[in-house]
């Protein structure tokens, strides 16, 4: 075991070569990472074989904890060694203990890059005294535990890799180029184009972003050999308009998509698809065997606003990789207890932010105060100070999530259980009217914008309902702007080899909403278009219309529902074969409209096929028509 001598250039080069060539390496274990994390101190430990060759390394970042006089030591995605070699890990741990004594560390945290299913590796660490929380929930670990990856791409041609993508994703990559989108691999010089996109994405997806100076340091420190800023543009009137951008890192046989951002306009040009394809090609050019899309927060929760991240990445047909998570070695139990309070406060804050994002209806009751002695006050003060540090330091979570809520390609990927609830805000820019007695069970949301679709958008009921919902929540947008800028559309079915073939209405609007020959689209398409236009919505299925009325309309939130024209009995329309080989039959006469009220006999709608702003249909007919279209609905959650 050795503590790396930072003044020895030969030793530094040897470390870097080992970390870059190791199958267990990560760019966060590169010495270049110290320059990125310049607000942390850093040390490195190395382990050598009997012959003197390196067999394991570990970069350790060190941060002082305010008021406690201690430090936290953290090895992001380390150590870099074979996780089955107990002798190497033991050797590295000896060096880490020396660093802990030198820097007065209360604990050492690491998140080694092995998977949750590798239980033998986990047992090895816990047997050595590391503490581990199994199945740690989202937002409670420094690095995301769930990543999405294309694995075993080494040696494949770009054509072979692309053939593994979902057909819709392949088509969108090609369409982006045909529509004039081009992607450039840049350096820090393109940050003037990238950073406004990052700011816009942060506002749209509601996450905090890093300062521009951090991105300058990130790109320049890792260097052009390892880090590129990919930018997608379209040329209009002689000017290159930035559409999307991403920071990618290529290191140790893996290319990682670390940061991403995109504009709210020109989404129908599919720049994000072309950008991912450019980065995957860069990975192949560098001989990488893994392309890591990185975090997929809440990927198993279709109701969560971040689910769109997973839906977008899933179309590239990779796999979910769940890491084992964090392991902590405690040196000073009392200090660690105090710092544990800091972590608990931070995790509680993150959970509150998550619930606020989802508009959870449950409210936590404020705990009663208990008599506080001097020690209690001291612990609380230290915890608060530490928590403030912890939150501002941000540790090393270099995978802020962009909610790329792009069209889904299958109905089953968006089903939400009936247990999901959303609380409405108590202040709304509308009025509601009830029956005089609560037992009347009547309720109508007034002042819902009503738009007639006939003549201009004869088959565009879904877009008209979506714009009505946006206008209700003070998002001023026209139906034409929504269709042209956000609605993914595809052509009508074509006869191939004696049978009709075409796209799915779960992925596209089939046809043209301005034409009488258009078909329509389903909830997933409108949901992704609304999110891209700036309105957060939740897809719901499996609920009755009555339940939607009680749960959302009664709280003042209109709901987009899929039913039939004037609640007529449904019938089977045209059938065609999808790209995945399945036959699809379109239910007629499909119609989307805004549910805005109810009483004991009727449901009330803003129906774009009617001239009146409020239209009533019998409850029984509504439930049957709603069920025929799969009980699809959308509700605003912002």
C-alpha cells in the first residue's frame, strides 16, 4: 500500500494509466476528477502486487464538516480494483485508514461499480466492517443506483448497434438529419450555446443546475480526449439555432452521458435522438464496450414526472443496471452520529421536494417540541450547519436528470395504478359551482377555455383538448403552435406485401389533424407533447370516469379523457400491422375532450365538436365510451 505522491509525475502517470485501462475504472476515479472537484481536497491510495505492478487504486475526495472539526472522505465509484480480491481491498483500506487519521475523518464513503446482484462482493465489504443499506430508495444516495446502458457494443458497427434500437427511434434519428438537424462535437467554446439550454431545461424539469464555470472546469479538466460537448443545431435564415446539447465522457472502455439539455421549441425535429446517436458513435470510435445513459430516476414509477427520462432511454433497447449502492466505513462513531443527522435532514429535504413535485395530498404533521437541553441544542446546531454544507456541496452527483418526456411506444409502459393521487392547489384562476347542498353531488368548473375544432382541425380533438388544458393553467399557446411545434405526427398506413402497415397511436398522431382523413393519437403522445410544451401532466389508466371526477374535477382540475364522439357506441375501425409485428385495430369514433363537471345523472365536458362551452352526456354512456378507449386520461400535476 502507498499514498500517492502528487509531486511524482511518473507515479501520477502510472496511476492514470491503470485507472483508464481497468475494466473497473470510472472517470470519477481519474486524477483529472480532482481538478473538476476543486472545492474538495484529494488524496489517492495505490496497491501493488509482489512484482511491484499496480493492482488497485482509489481516489479519495475529502471535505471538511463545519462545526464538527472533522472531514468526510468519499471515493466516487471507487475503489478501482477487482471487487472479488479481498487482499487488494484490504490493502487499499489500510491506506484509507491512514488518510482518515491524517484528515480526522469521521467516515469513508464509497459506491463501487458492481451491481446489486453481485451479493458475494457486497458480503466481502460488509464482512470487513463496511455498513450498507440494501435497496436504498431514490434520492438517498450520492450517485444514482439505477442506470440505463447499452452493453457489449464493443466491436460492433454503427449499423449493427442501430438495428438494436426500437424502430421508432431509428426513424427519428434519420428524420432529424433529413429535417436539417446536425450534431457537432465541441469543447468549452460551445458553452455559450449549451448553458442557456441547460437553464431552460432546469426550469422546465424543475431541477437545480450547476454554474457555467463548473461546466468549463468539467470539460477542460477531463480534456478533449475524454470529454466532449455535443451540440445539435438547425440552420434557419443563415443562423445556427441550438436545439439540444449533452456533455459526454469517454473513459475506461465506457462512454457516459452525464449532462443533457434541450430547447422547448423545434422538438418535432427530434434533435435529442440524433444527439444520442452521435455520442454512441463516439463511443464506438473510441473502442468502448459500454454506452451508459446514466441515471433513470423512478424508472419503475410511471406516475413520476421523471419517468419520461426512462421512457426516452428505453427506446434505445439497452438494459437497466442497478448498482449495489453505498458502503460506509466508520472511524469516529460519535462524529458519524452527528453527521448522520445531517444526512437525515438532507434526505428528508429531498423527500419533501419529491412529494411536492408529485403534489402529494398527505401532509406531515409538525412534530411537537420536547424540552431541549444543552446537548440537544448543540447536536441540532451541528446538524443544521452540516446539512447546509451538505446540500450546498452537492457531493459528486454528476447526473442531473433531464425530463426528456418523449413519446412512449407501448401502452403498458404508461399505466398508472389507481393508488396514485394528486392534490390540487388551493388557489386557482377559475371559479367552481356546486349544488346548494353537498348531497346534490354536483360540481362544474367554470371559465374553462372552449375551442371548437371543426373546419380548422377536423381530426385534432386531442390537440384542441390539450391546448384548452394549457390555456386553463395560463400557458398561452395556440392549437396550430401546439401541432406544429410539439405534436409528433406520422403518415397514414401504407400497404406493404398485401397488408397495411403503420405506426402506433401510442407513439404518434396518425395522419394530419388538419385533415378529415386523420386518425388520432392516444394519451402517451399528448402527455409527452404537453410536457415538451411546458405543462407537467400525469397519464392515468384503469380509473372509472366517476372516480376521476371525484378525485380531480371536484378539486378544480379538468381532465382530458378519451371516449367516443357524443358517447356513441364504439365500433372497430381500420386494422394494420405495427413495426413490432402486432396487429392494431383503431376504435371508432375516437374523441378526446375535457371533463369539467358532474352530477348524479351526467358528466359535463368542454367538447370541441360542440358550440356550447359546456356539454352534458349521461354517466352510463360516458363510462362505456371511456372504457372502450382503455380508460385513458391526463391530468395536470404542476
